[in-house]
């Protein structure tokens, strides 16, 4: 299958990288961050940002990269809509047959990217663009690719990782007559995007006796309308393997199991709304003073969904001076 893919570099020939060759560093971001927290099933936008290691060139001529997400299969990235990256896409530039957004193969997105018309082609339908210099030069990082992924319906941390990078840079002094000479670039630092999926989030990590804390229950849209149950414990350490949720079987666990929707843990048992969400409210009394309280929820059924553990540190009520 991979042999059927066209690597843009094949017709935009470059000399092998030398010891002085520029390197292309790439990082994957979402909202400008390389680490994000989202709910199950959330759509996560991402950008692949590239920057060359030096200015001993005239910017990118071509690049190709593979993307892998440990949380599931990827769909094609978006074709570029603005300059300068539109010059790397057909008809101005050249891409693999599936397009600039890459070819999905077994969940992996192969050969995302394209090449500028450095051979000054004018006979074929494409490439037919004019070369833009200075793309992704050192000090001027460029968004090479943008797309989106869907977070899995499973709590944990997952990574969107770039690999298989190939790139050419325009040689210094080139003017495009009769064509633009290019050199192969090496691979610089590669920074993946970390996506942490959380299903239970407290409104505050700390509280005092008598002060309520909201616990946002988020099982994602696919679980809308299903029943949920929030449970808790106050004993740290490895969870009891016999329990559905990752908690310890202590006195508070037994209390939340036997007393759903109590004054201490309101709305702990109910039905998720149309977005797969609900809000439980934890209001600690004096017996929780000085304790770290752990909560988790599950959605029963044929496909059981289990949340992460959310912690709340409870301190005694502040003394009121007369």
C-alpha cells in the first residue's frame, strides 16, 4: 500500500543532508499548547508547527510527515487555505495522490504535506505555482498542517506523534533561474501533542467543612441518556480490584454505595443529559476534616464506562473570631 503513495521529494530532487544542513523541528499543538485536557469524545483541533534550525537556506521547499494517535484512528488533515502553505498544495504545488491532508492507512495518517513548484513546471496541470521563500525559517515558525481528532471514550493520556519526517529547503542564493536548487533537511526536535481524557472534574481541588464542591460528570455524547453512579472513598492507595471503579472499599465507599443522592453527595445517582454530562455535589461534614476524598463514577450496561479518580482535600472550617 505504501508503495502506491507518491512522496513529493521524488520529483523535487535534493542532495543528501550534510553536517551543515538545516534541520526541521516540528511540534504538535492544540490552542497553542502541547498538552491539553478534554472530555471523552471531544473533538480536539491540532496544528503541526514547523521551524528550521537556522537561516542558511531560503525556507521550506517541501515536507512530508506521518501522524499517529494512540487514542484511535486519524482522519485526513485539512488542506491549507492561506498563503504560504497553499503553494505546497495542488494545483500550485504537489502532494501524494490522496491530497495534502495525507492518506489514512490502518489509523495512521501517512505523508501529510506537499512540495512547492521548485522545478518551475508550466506544461502539466500541476504543479503550477510560484515559489514562496522564507517559509518556516528560524525565528518564524509556520503552521504546516491543521486538523482535528476525536478523543477516545477512555480516560488516560494519549499522544499525537509526528514521525517519518522528510523535508527539503531552498538553497541560499537561488533565484529560480532556470529552477530552484534544494537541499535535504534533517529532522530536528519532534514534540508530540499530549491529550489527557478526564471524565470527572472537581470545581476545586480543596474545600473546607461545609463548603460544597461540584463534581462535573462527563461521559461524553455517546453516553447521553444513560444511567450513572458516583462513588467515593477516603483511603489512598491501590484500588480494590473487585470494584468497578478505581477506589478502596472503606467506610465512605460503603456509605456512597448504600446512600445514593445523600446530603453529603447529592445527585450521585441519575441520568446523563444530552451531552452525556451531569453534576454531583460533595458537601463534606466534620468527619472529613483533614482528609483527602476520592470520587469516581461509572456508567453501567453492556459497555461499561469508568471515570478517572477526582480528589478533593478537605480542611477544617476556619475559626470565627468573636
